C-alpha cells in the first residue's frame, strides 16, 4: 500500500528581479494514512511554500519541480481542473489567521456549505445546512444551529479557527494541512485547538501535516518531524528521536535556543556559540 | 441603528441649512439689483424703488433670508395687489425673465435629466464593473492593457470633445443615428429614445472609465486577501471565487461612489445636455448663467446641493446594510 | 473585554477575582522602587455607541492596576490578548493618559506632567516596540534614529553623532560601519537591535519592552534576550517586560505580574509564580503552554553534555 502523500525532490522556484530563487530545494518526505507530520522551521525556511505546493496553490510567479503524489497520483502532472477537484475534498488546508481567512461578507454556515457543495452533486440547501451544523458541532461550537447564521466577526479568534477546521473537515478529507494554525491565538486557546486537532485525528483517521515555528507545539502533536532551513530539509526523524537525540547542528542549535518554561536561566548561554557555528544570521 | 439614522438625518438637516444660508448670502452679496433687471429699459429711480419695495428688497438681509426659508416650506408671494405673483411651496424663487417659478421650471425639465442619468448609470455600471472585474482577473494580458488604455482615455478626454466627435462619426459620417431633435416622449417614443443614445454613451464612457479603474484596483487588492486563498483552497471553481469572494467585497467602495455620482448627475449634466440640445436641468442651468437669471441659478445650486447631500446620507445607510460588520455589532 | 467595571470575563475567566500576591519577601535586587504605578485605570469609549444624545459606553482596558519596578530588576507583565498589558505599558511610559490612577518615578509624580517635565521623564523611561520595521522610521538612517532621542530632548550628543552612534551600535552587537543604512536593510533581529540602541541613547533608568522579542525567530529571539540581559547587567537599568510567551518570561524576569481582563491576578518572584502558582488563571495559563517532553529534554541535554565532555578531553 503506498503512502498517502509522497513528496519527492520538491523544488519551488520564484523568479525575482535578482534571478531565480529556490524557496524549497529538493525536499522529500512521505506521510502514511492517518499519520501526523510536523514541519518546523524559522521564517524563510520554505515550510509554508511546501504546503502550498502540495495543495497546488502556489502563485503564478512560482514554478515547481519534483513529484507530489497523493495516494499514488502525481498532482504535478495533473491539469489544474483535476487538482481542483481534489483540493478541498481529499486534501484540505487551514491557515494562520482565521479572521482574515474567512470572508466577512458571508455567514460561516454559507462558507462551510460552499466547501461541501463544491465537491458533492445533488445536494439541497437543507442538506448542506445540516452538514454545516453537524460540522460545527463536531468541533464543539456551542449552539451551532443558531450560530451557523452568524458572520465571522461575531466569533472569537479560537471559535473562528474551529470554524475553519469544521469547513476543512466537512468533506472528510484524507489529509489536513494546518499552516501555523495556532500562532495567532492566545496560549489557552491554542491548547484547545491543538486538543481539537488530536481529537479529530482520532475520530476520523485523517492524516495531518502541522506546520509551525514552535517546536514545543510540534512535539506535542507530530509523530514524525521534518526540520527545514532555507528551503532544505536538514533533518527528518520520528519525534522522539528528533527531540531526544538531534543529529544536525542546526536542529541542535534550534532546540537549544527554545526558551523553556520549566527551566532556569543559563541554558541560553549555549545559543550564541552553536548558532554561529552553523553561520546563522543574527 | 435608530440612533445612527437619527444622527445622520440631524446632520443632514444641519448641513442643508448651512448650504442654503451660504448660497443665499453669496447671491445676496454678489447679484446685481433684481429691481433694475425687472425694470427694463424705460427705468426711473422711482420705479426701481417701487419695485424694490414690492419685492421686499429693501428689507435687511436676515429678513429676506428668513422670508426665503419660509418660502421653502409654505410658499411666498411676490409683490402685492393685482400684480402679486404666487409661488407655491417649496418656493425656490421666481424667475422674472421667464415668468415662471423656478420650481415649475425644474418640474418641466427634471424628467429629461433623470432619463439621462438612469440610462447612463445602467450603461456605465455594466461596462465599468464588468470591465474592471475582467481586467483584474486577466491582469497583465492584452485585455487588461486595452481596457486600462480605454479607461485612461475616457478619464482624460473632455466629454464635450467626445460628444462632438461621436456626433460627427455616428450621425454625419455613418448615418447610424439621426440628428437629435427635441421630441416629447408621447409623440414619438422611438425618436425620443434615439435622442438619448449618444448622450448616454458619452456620459457612460466617462464614468465607466472611472468605475473600471476603481473596480479593477479593488478586485486586484481583494484577490490578495486571505479569504480568497481559503476559497481556492476549498477547491471552488475559479468563476465562483471571483464572483462570490473577490467581487463582493470590492464593490463596497464602488457602491458608495455610485451613490454620490448618481445624485450629482440628477442635478443635471450641464455640458452634455447643452451639446446635445437636451432640455434638462443642466441646460437650464447653463442658460440661466448666460442670461444671468439669478433666481434660477440659485435654485439649481440649492437643488444640486440637496441631491448630493441626500445621496451621501443614503449611501451611508446603504453601506451599513451591505457590510455585515457594520450592520451587526461585534461578537454576539 | 467587558463593559462593566467588575471585569467579568469570558473563556479564560479566573475562578475568583481576588488578586493573589506572592509572599512579600525581601526584594532580590535593588532597593526602593524606581517606578510605582497605583490604581491605574484606562477607559475607552466603545465605538458605535453614543451619538446625539447620551454618551458612549465605555470599557476598562486597565481596571485598577498597581505595580512597582525596582531599580535594576526586570518585572514581566504577562497576559493574553485583551488582558490590558500593552495598555498598562503605555500608561506607565506616558504614551497615553490614564483615566485615573498615579504613576510615580523615583518619588516624583509623573502622571500628568507635560512639556519640559515630560521630556525629562522621557530621558528616564524609554520604550522598545514589537515590530522594528514599523516602529522605526524607515526613511531615517541608523545614525539619525539612534541620536534622535537626544536631539528631541535638546541634549548634546556626547562625542559627536558619528562616534556616539558607532559606540552604541557596537554595544548592541551591530556592525558600526552600517550607521548609514536604513532599517529595511537589516534582518529582523538586527533591526530590533537598532530599536534597543535607540532606547539606550538617553541612558534611561527604565526600559519598557512591549513584546520586544515576539516577532522574532526562535534563534534570533534567544540572542536578543541574551543581549537585553547583558545590557541590564552592565548598565543597571530596569525593564518592564511585556509578553504573552511565558517561556520567554521565564528566561528574563525577576518578578512576574499576571494580568487578565485589566487586572493583575497574581504577582510575585518569578520562580514562585512559575513553580507554585496561586491563582487559578495563572495555573490555567501555565498548563496551556506547550512543552517538549521532559524525558526527551533530559536525554538531549545529557547527550549534549557528553559531547561537550568529549571535546574538552579530546
């Protein structure tokens, strides 16, 4: 049985006025059905571009090389119309800022229904509405039957992200990509959303790719981790191995630099030397 | 919501009052003595004084102004006795040159201006908004460049030049349209309609250009919004993404602009009407300026200001209904 | 946010409103308080309410906050969005006027000062903001940015602007030859160093850091935290450090005040707040922070120590 997602030698190039720029360079990883993968990196690492490349949402100024296979089908070889049918249906994505990611002019119910109806034929308005309400209930939005007619600005940040998750899950995708889903949220809300993602995975068996700059968040959710830097995967390993025995100097330096909440001062002394050793920019 | 409306309406009344006061004061200070005008050729100082008293022109400013104000609500009477002239409410003044109350002159001509405004509005909305939308979607392509170029032309070319050129081409050279003739609707609807075709086109072209540019810019901005990215991520068909997610938010500023433009246009398109010989409010304004018919000029000024102010308020109210963030408060 | 003065909250509402103060032990650093704020209140009008008749509804972003910062120490103010921590920082730095309450700097009340006295205040209290690209004028060179505070206060720049700028740049870890560049030409961490240099130009006694490291990458964040600590050691000024990231606060603070819905719910020495939180909200907050598993951390640290041993013995 092939893996759910196989990324092979993925390279994403932007044409800039200073010449072509590879924001992702030769990245390869696999994701099995129902598994969870974390992609960590700092800004400019290419982690977000990777997710856009998988979904086929790269801007027109970018070009893509390599292979991205969903359940054995190479997405890069398909015409846009076929990829569009998979997008939002077999693979779904949620983004960082739920406020700007939802259209303020339409109710959340309408936006969830729209996601569902885009991929199912012969769905009546009433059926779609029922699906939307059920999706909202699944993500624990109270009073869903009434709130389905509310607008995004009437929800708090955490609730909006739940709406995004509900929207993504309405079509029961095989793969959910979450790009910094909790970065814009308060820490208590972040914990709730992460719990929700875990719960969803348990109940539906959806595979998850979690992209984050926050190593601690990734360590709580991901079974496997890819560490990216400047477009390149510097280390890949199951979470336990990566966090307890990092091999690459950059991974080690990154883990050293993470401030610990349970820790005393003194650890950060290691940072300066190790980062300089790999030529990190201050 | 009620509070909002009340505030806006109160503000509107306040602004209108100031406009009336300001306009009246300007005309009061600057206009030549109407008594002299009315008197005509064989004038004597006694006659002028008599007329002045008759019309109440010897009263102080504030009295005259209050008289004018009350005339707006209840009508007023010019002169006394057998020669008294009745001016029904709202009395915008009386034109001694044409021998008609200004309001009556308006009523006769408003239909033409309104027809011109409505027809042009329909055309320019269709052309401008769709043109802008398509140009935004296909930005950088030949269509976009052509549309932008045409829009630039429309904004730059003075509309009377365009009117004359169009007339020359369509009527003289190609003979597609007959020469414009003033014909009331009842007599010959076909000719009446044809009379408006060119003015509509000229007016629409000028406005469409602005709307095309505005729509294009707004849609381009909206296409970069995160919620459009979400719509694409959901796998929606491109047409749906553009129409439902990109266009709708982009239209809000267009709607507000339209309200203002349309209201202003109802007050008469001076140049277009004059060039095409349409007997609308705009032409009346142009004529009254050349003939120095003060009451009419002032009446036109007041009505135009009134329309713009009211249009402004309506636009504000409409805006609150189309943007849910304004219509419904913050979190429930 | 609430529109009542009792500060009833949502979601993360603490069980009780009573603030908890850690044991008033002897201060670990410094002596008398450098800055003391008492019962600060800041009310804002709710937009959309109010109009012709009747005033607008108000809500209290800061609802009776009292704190002190002692000389040479770092007080961290933590809370989630809407807690009022940023507003409090702005009130303390006199970037905003308080609706009521007092701010006293070194025994001198500064709550309502204006003009010359306010300028003197600004030479004692400076601010470093979150995003250097928007808080530093992108059209000014580093030299101009860094010497601006002295210029605005009508003070002479010691040693001339060039030498002064370069000296400051070296102290914050920037290349002194880049004094002619613009903020956009620096990376995030470097640009933040410019902001820090600017705050230091007047030799302040208190630096308010408003989420100063929140927008930085992890590795850069660590460097800036180290820099801030080193500068404090060398110069002896105090920090009022505003943050939402508790792990960062752990690294830099001496004392911690936890804010929620405009009030301080718990205050105390850093370790006692972190290791033994008294207030329910503090406990919720701490529990919510994601952590790498301690056993993994331990294994990693042991492996790193073993490697360091090898290197020294090799």
